[in-house]
């Protein structure tokens, strides 16, 4: 009996190295399948690393490098847990995460994209402090979706939980092409984000190492990218707007407060007012599109609409 308990505790400790405590306990108690057994599944992979890190390590003391990595890993790790991603590994400044295993989720690509956007935002906040110390570091991210073989990799006494397949290579190669502050998406990820409210822009065709054909990559626009100040924000629901608001830093919230808002109800007007956001007009959901058309017709609006962060939040750019 004691031996069984010790074995169970040892197994629980091992699983907690890979998964959240709740999932590890569910696996040990029989409430979930053992994911360490080799299996095949479609996953969304996120690969990220820091631009300028190699140059930084060549000039910085090892203690400085470790200090930066601790800050970076802590910030990224918090977001990985918050979005229920599976951490595959840390390799210095490189991090690989995947979604849809061991827990199957309905929207792995959307979860990955939202996490990546928040990672860029969090890293930019860290980078402001790093720049004061003379470190120029930015984050590049690649995201891909595809099938992989997943399970325990290693030997007795040293086992990792890993994914093997072209999808991991694709995410890593896209990450390598991404500029600082950029998130590049494989075609299947871009397609999966349609209707999510996230802004996806065409990037470029990349001839990636290990891939016979060029890959048409897309770029994920930041949650906090805003048009000029003379703009109207059409907001259809508090549920749609709140994730954007929560993702914004204090300076970004101040920028949002400079815009005019069109609310779809008195309740939503009050919701915006609580956050210091003035609603100038009321427009129900059905008339939101008509309102955009009216602005375009009467004001001669530049015909550019950008979906900002979440469904139901539309930025309507007006002429200066």
C-alpha cells in the first residue's frame, strides 16, 4: 500500500513537470488518459525566441543573461498557463508550446494566437526595462497547425514530453523569419482565425529550409494597433470588448480613451463609461453595418476597416 502511494506520488511529480497540477492529478487518479504514451493528434504549435539575443550574450555577463532569461521565462510561463498551453521545452531564449494536447480544445489556433499577442505585449513591457540597461531585445513568433506524434521522449531518469512532425519545423522556421515584434502564421492557422475577430494580414511567400514549396505566411496584427485619433469604435457587446480592454496596458488604455465610441445599447454605454470611454452615439447591432456605410458615403471615409482583437469591435478610420 505504501509502495503504491510512493509510486503514485513519484508519477504525479513527474507529470507536473509537463502539465498543470490539475491535469497531472487527473491523470494519476484515472480521470484522464496517460499522455506520455505515444499518440498522434492535430496540434497548433507556437515557437518563439528573442531577436538580438545572440549579440546580447556576446557582450553581457552570464549573470545579466540569466537575469534577463528569468524575467522572460517567468512572463511567458505565466501566459502559457493562463491560456492552457503545453510547454514542450525552453532552449535558452527559444520556447515551444502547443495546443490541443494533452487536453483537446475547440479552438487551439485562436488560443495560440491570443497567447502570442499577449506575449508580444508583455515582452515589449520587459524590453522597455531592458533598453534602459542597454539591451536591445525583441520577440519573434511563428505559429503552425498540423498533425504530430506526441509522447514521452528520452530515457529512464530523464524524460521529456515532446511533439515530432513537420508542424513543429514549420512553426520554428516561421519564427526564424519573423521580425522583432512580429507574429507569422502558417496558412492553416490564418484560415482557422477567420471569424475570430483577430486581424490577419498577408505577409510574404517564404522559401523555408526543409520545405519543397514556398509557404504563404500571414501576419497577426497586434491587439493594440489603433487607427488615427479621428476615429469611431463600433462596439457590439461588452463580452467582445472586454478581452481587448484586459489585454491593453495602461498607456494603451489611455490611447483608447481618445476615441469616440458607438455603443449598441444603454447598458453598453454604461459599461464603457465605467472604463472612462465616452460613447458618443447609440447604434444597435443590425444598424452597425449601415452606420459604417453611412460614414463612408457622407464623410468620404477611406474604405479601410480593421477588426481589432475580438469579434464585434470594429475600428472605422475617418479622414484627417
